[in-house]
């Protein structure tokens, strides 16, 4: 598709290849396998001598449309779609790394990512060092001769810390490593990590890319030379496959990505300002506030502050749970990126399986709550939280 189209246009139009029926909406291909015209064609496709679909574990027309569209949005040469966000991260590290390799990772990542990199990958001989994401010198100090990947999630989960992608790209290049950025909170609607120097972008499409809490999905994007042979090879063999139906649903979500993120960010900013004024709140974490330590960096690196607002409440876990339990509108769930506002207590849910020491290092206390702001009226969201704060 023409490169000069804006993101909103690409989100609606990119990647479409119509069948002989000339359908306007993307077609949904629910099939496990594909028929060849001859034995020679089958052999050529299996040998990668001819492009075309073979088996929906690794080639499907509906999934391919999603891959092309998301690649257009991120400005990537190649996209591999996966069954979930965590399977995207797994495919990335299993495809790119081998026993004896080393990862430097920010401490402020999703709890399951900490477990995957810090525990499970260790069984395969891949070691991970976790560092403060905002201190570039600690990244540099953690680099080893075997360091192959620098991994970060920005904004971080759940404290919305902003990490300097361009500065960390320089560290990675000096080390001969790849910079991998989880872009789940911002999506390409608000942030383009590849343009800032990242080598690889990963997504949980379950979140804002779908945007309505309907299906699971993930993606890994970057240069074809980095992604295709390694990550695609792992997916083809191991099979963490995105279903065609889920791909089709996410395609429909992408069409409203920009307008959703803009509207949700505006509501989140108003909520963050309101929370800062509440006597029961100790601290609010939101990149759109001048009080945020990386407010200026967020303004340079992102097109908007995003829809995640986290805050510490006075009274610790007891008060935090009281606020959660007094909600009537906001959904009590660990998912985010939905048009419905959600609330979670990270220390006992999303980050509950990591050690207390790791939670403390990441700044996740018992009084911390995370709100993913949806599209409801902001006054209704405020009233729902005010009930527990009263």
C-alpha cells in the first residue's frame, strides 16, 4: 500500500488482498489446510521455492492480512502473528536466542514476562539480568559478552515508567545486541519503537489492538532478516498459532485503534488529574502529568500519554481492596485495553507470582491499583472510584 497514507487509513485499508469474489470486508478463511494444483506445486511450497498457503498452523490468508496491516502501522518489514501476547514473547526469545545467551531486561515488565525470562528461559540456558529501566548506566553495566537482547516494555506495567528507546538502542548497538520493545500500552497509534531505534517490537494484540476484550492474539515485528527465519521458523515448528477467526476480529479492532486511543487517553488524563487531588491518594503514576518523572520524555517519544493510570492509596492493601470491592461500574479484571474500564490490584494478581523482592524492586506495593480507562463517561468512572475512597 502507498507509503504516504496516514495511520488511520492504513488501519482500515492496509494488507487487503481480495479473493475472486471481490469481497469488501476481509474474508475469514476457516480451513486447516490448502489444496495444491499438482505434486510439483506442493513440493515447491514445502521447499519455500514458491509462495503460497500450506497449512494454517503457519500460513493462512486472514492471518496474513493482519500481519501485513500491523507491519504497515508499525513501519516494519515483517510481522509474525501468534496466539497470544506471551506466545509472541516466547516466540521472540526462542527464535532469537540459544543456550549461553544473555538478556538484559527492565524490572518494570509484566509479571508473566518476569517469570518467562527469569525462570523458564533459565532452564534452556538463557540468563536474564533485570535492571532499572530508567537508569541507562545500569543497562550498560549489565551487558555481558553473551548479551544478545535488551528487552523493555514502555510505558512499564503497571507504573507507567517511560524508558528512553533511542538511548537504549545505542546501548544495544554497542553491545551487538537486539533491542526488543513491548509496545502493548501505546500501540503504533501512540508510539513507533522501530522509528526510535528498536530492532523488534512485540504486541499483545489481546489488549488495545483488538480493543474490546474479545480474543487473544500477539505479534512480533521487525526487519525480515531478523524476524522471518528465526521467529517464523519457531512458529512453524512449535505452533503458537493465531487462529484465523481471532485474526479477523483483531483486524476489525484495528479499524478504530486511533480514535479509541485518543479518546481513552483524554479520559485517562482527566482521571489522573482528579486522582491527584484526592486526599486518600498518595501518588499517581501517569505520563501525562507534569509530576511524572519521565513526563518530558513521554512527550517526545509518544504521541499521547495512553490510557493506563496507576496510583498508590493510603492504607495499603486493605484500602486498595476496599476501593476495588466498592466499584459497581468498573470491571474487576486483570485484562486491559478494553472499551470498558478495568481495575486490578497488581501485587495480588498480575504480579502475584513473582517474588516479594522482585515486586519491591519494580515499585509494586500493596497499595497500588491500576486502572485501564475505557470509553465510559469520565464522571461515571470518577464516581465509581470515589465510592471506595469516601
